[in-house]
């Protein structure tokens, strides 16, 4: 029978071990920032154009910036004017103009919906920003500079392509600007913004997984030093159980926060993701159509090829982030299973960890496409196949 002094000494040592475990976990969060500070240039650009209304106050609060509605209204007016007065024909056949209108109409609907989403879901967006506060790693300065340069070069490239492919007897410089904004500048900016938000979910999952992994490693490393504590607690309850319950409760709270983050993201962006997939189909249909039309004429063919590659790479970025989120979710489940199999894990904690794992398994982290599917690399492949099939049909009805 252990004495009271031995029990207190064991309790103190275990308390020290438990405190060190969670102190190390909290150190892993040092240097983390929120959404705006993780990629300031991207959030500044989307905010300046009106796609993001919440703005971080220096005190740390997020408040709605209604002044961002001014560029939003101007942009919507320009895009609608471009669609209703569309005079551009890249060929001498009027049939091709209708193929172009499918593309520009889909992109315009996506952009206008993004503006409506920014207004209608402004409070939920602010809640998502608050939930991600302190969970993201700041982007390196050189990465920010390189990404900005690539985006600007991309915009300049397609502005040049539109300039040399447009008949200037029928259009003005304003149409050139509107065409380039509708496709591909603004959709690309939106893709980068949503991909950044999904990347934030990935980082939140990675942070939680690291905390659970460190808890597993420290429990394994301190197994010998704490064996005496478990021997004492076989007969009495005390500090070890309290700290164990606290740690499992912390894991439960972290996992609940992750599920809430994914649910909040889907609540905001699931409709946008559905329209983005529809716009992908329209863009691939248009690009594949013009690849057939201009085959053999090198400059228009290369221009159409550039649009095709830009769209595939842009959507690939979104799908890769969605795939990474699913992988991060599976990694967290594996870590919880490893933690649950620890030799000295109390039965009560095993049951709690099994409950957490079952909860995660029932609510997998995935980016919803409305109510019809899940975003991933398979969506890109299926849309390419559908676009090629419909391109063959549309091309057959083209006048000769």
C-alpha cells in the first residue's frame, strides 16, 4: 500500500508531465496568424474589389467594410454591360459568337454570385475568419512576391492575346478590359482566394494532428517515469486521471472546432463551388471548340491552348487543396487510433478517443459542391471528358 507522500509525489510528477505536454502543444501554435495576415496581398486584392467585406481591425476584431461595395457595384455594371452589348467575334462565322457567350455568361454569373455571396454571407465569413485566427502560417515574403508577379504576368498575357485577336473596328479598349477581367483574371483571383481558405483548413488540421502526435510521443517517452504513477492510481484516483481527462477533453474540443470549420466553409462556399464547376465545363467547352476551329493556324491555336492550360491549372489548384484536406483528415484519424492504442491509456480515455474517432469518421472533411458532390481531382477529369463529348456535338453543327 503506497504511502500518502509517495502518492503526492507521483501526483506532482504527473502534473508536471501533463503541463509540459500541453505547453509544448501550445508552442507549436506560436507564430500563427489569421486569414488576412497569412496572405495579405491576396486578401487586400479581393477586399479592394469587393469579394471580401470583413476587414480585420487593429484590435483584432473583424468588422464589415461597406466602402468595398463601391468597386463591387462598378464591376457588376461593367460585366453586365459587356454581356448585353457583346460585339466581339473571333471568327467570321456568327455561330461562334454564341459559343463565346456561353463562356462569358458562365463567368459573369460566377463573379456576380461571388459579390452576392460576399454581402449575404458577410457575417458567416467573418465567423470563419475568427475561427481561423491564430491557426495559419504566414506566407513567406518571396512567395508573395513571386505569386503576385505570376498573377500580373498572367493578366498581361491574356490581355495581349485578346488585343491581337480582337477586331478594333467594332470594339473599344473598355471591352478589352472587360473581356480580360471576366475571363480569366477575376475567376483566377477567386480561385486563389477559395484555395487559400481551404489551405487554411488544411493548416488547422495539421496543427491539431501535430498536437495529438506530440501528446503520443511524450506519453511514450515518459512511460518509464510515470509507471509508478499508474501503479498508484490502480488503487486510488487522483491527479493522473484529472490530467488525462483534461487532455482528452482538449482533443475533443480541437476536433469539434475542426468539424465546425469545415461545416462553416461549406455553408459559405458550397454554392460557389457548384457554379465554379459549371464555369469550368463552359470554359473547357469553349477552349476545346476553338482548338478544333483554329487547328493549323498557329497563333489562334496557341491562344486557345493558353486559355485551356490556364483553366486546368487554376481548377487543379482548388482540387489539390480539397484532396489535401481529405488526407489531413485521415491523418488525424490515424493519430487518434495510435493514441488510443497506448499501453498505459486508461479505459475511460480509450472510450473517449473511440468516440472522437467515430465522430470524425461520420463527418469527414470534404469540400461540398452544392448538394451534389465533393470537390476533388476526379471532378476535373470528369469535366474534361464531358467537355470533349459536347465539343464534338457543337462542332458538328458549325456552319462551313
